[in-house]
C-alpha cells in the first residue's frame, strides 16, 4: 500500500486505540494525509462543508427539534402514556414501542439518522426511566433507526435506483421483507433483555384508562397521521415533513396542551442545536475522510480484485456483503453507492443476480452500516442524545448488529424474501 493508504487505515486505527475522540481522529488523519500527499488544504475544507449540505440531512436537526418540542410541550409524554396503557403489561413493553414507533417514522423520513433522532430523543429517556440500561436503550433506538432505509420510502432506495437504472418503486417494495424481519427481531431481543434483567411488569390497564389515555393523546397521535398523509398525498417531502412536525408540535404544545411558552423556545432550540452540532461535526469529518479514501481509490482497487478472483455466485455475494459491511462502517453510504455502484452492478450482472434483488442487498448493507461501529451515523445520533461514549454504545449494540447480519444473509441467499412483494404487485 502507499503511504497515504497506510495513514488512512493504520494511522486512523492507532488514533482510535489511543483514545482520541472519533471526529478528532478523523480530522487528524485527514490533515496528516494532506501534508504527506501535498494536497491543497482548501479541497478538504470544501469537502467537509459539502458533506453537511445534503438536503436530506436537514431532516436530522428538524426531527431533533421536533423531539425537543414534543418533550417540552407534553406531546411525548402523551405518546408514552398511550403506549403505556396499551403494552405496559408485556415484557419489554417500552422497547416494543420504540421499535414500532421507529417503523412508523421510517415511513415518514426514509432516513436512518432522522428516524433515530426522532425516536431516540423521546424514547431513550423514557426507557431509562422505566428501568432499562441506558446502553441498551440507546442501542435499541440506533438499531431501530436502521429501518429508515428499509421501510419505504427510502432515500437509499432512490439513490440506488438512479445509479442502477432500476424501478425505484420495486426497490422500495423489496425493502419491506428485510424491514419487517428486523422489526420482529428487535422486538425479540427486547423481550429477552427485559426477561433477563427483570424489567418490572405493570398491571394491565383497564378499558377506562385506555379510553382516557387515547382521548388525552389524540393530538399527539395525529402527528404521524399528518406527516404520513402529507408525504403519501404529495403535499411535502420527508425533509419538509420534519419541519411540519416541528410547527405542529409547537402549536399543539402552546395552544392546546398549554405546557409550552414562547419564552421557552430559545432554550428548546439551543438543546436541539447542541445535539445537531455534535452530529454534523462527525458527519463533516467522515465526509472528508471518505473523500480521501476515494481519492486513494482503495475501494475501487478492492472491488476490481473481487471481479477477477471469484468464480461462484454464492462466494461473490458473501464477499460483497463482507466488503460492503466493512466499507459502510467507515464511509458514508451515499459515497459507497456512488463510488462502487458501477463496478458492483457489473459484478452482479456477470453472475446473473436479479437487479432488484441485488438492490435490496445493497440497501440492506448500507442500512446496517448506519448503525455499525465505528462510523455509523445513527451511532452518533444516539451518543449525542444519551451522552454515552462510542465504546459504551458499541458494546451494547452487538446483538442487534448480529441480528442485522442475519437479516442480510436471508435477504442475500433467499431472493424470494426480497422479491415476493414486487412480484405480487408487478406480476
């Protein structure tokens, strides 16, 4: 490998093992490469800024702000109360609420970080208050955020559809199977965690309590209906939906619930800005690092080697999955799809893999990368909300990552699992 490649790989790893904060390690590595390769520093600066300028990333701060407004205005408490009366008698009830809510928000945002921000900002504190370990609560919210790219609409599905010139509608449907299996698996892990750690059960709510909670929570329950209806009705995009949810939550909190005052808004906005700044700094640093990896053509060289060295389809699919899992753990998923897309498509065509099936494999891979240590964006959203370190969240999330890899294996080697819904609709 070249000197630059050694710095990007071994140098970055050494900084992490030395305990250097993640974003700082990325920046130090990038700066060292600039000096070693005599690259104009302004190019990296431009890349850092460009990495935070994606329109879809606007959903992150607005969903974070929506979560803060919902907490301050009482809407999140209403939602939790509704969930409480419905599932409090089940083992792991609040964890199940987190997963189901993430599935609903995934159908709103199409983005893993935005889903984690929207759900995690509300449910992580709620789960901790009910006796869940903070690490597990954070890991569950992060893992549930992965539903963002799987449950349609999916930003990753749109991007891959454009790159591969495939039907975006079919790619959306191909993500439903993996998404629903992940929902079931996360709920199973939550049940086991609750049983193992003796999370206390509560008595089943009476019908009167259920009616009262639903009546009091009607405005909170109307929020996802408004956002979903607006998106599927074509009134606004997922990013605009985040803004709508902010405005809706603020109006309900001030004029209906009466718990939020105009004078509270600066503090609410400041809390959301602090979390957003932490996340966006890491995203910017990751974009700069990923740009240097692309400049060195490390990923392209490895993909080209794969095409020349493999003769069997199952081996190719396994190798692609391992390769993408490792790459998506250290690079932005959009960069991975754009940089490697053409070569991966040639590879899939060579072995006769159905293009929609292959698209489902790619989208599932990049979705897992959003939660996989060390760079997954959802990890840092969860860290920013909970205040935990990367090590603490990574230690708690490994069972969920194993589950995700199981979903990926099933999606890879049982094509019908991803293709059954597109086949039913487009028979």
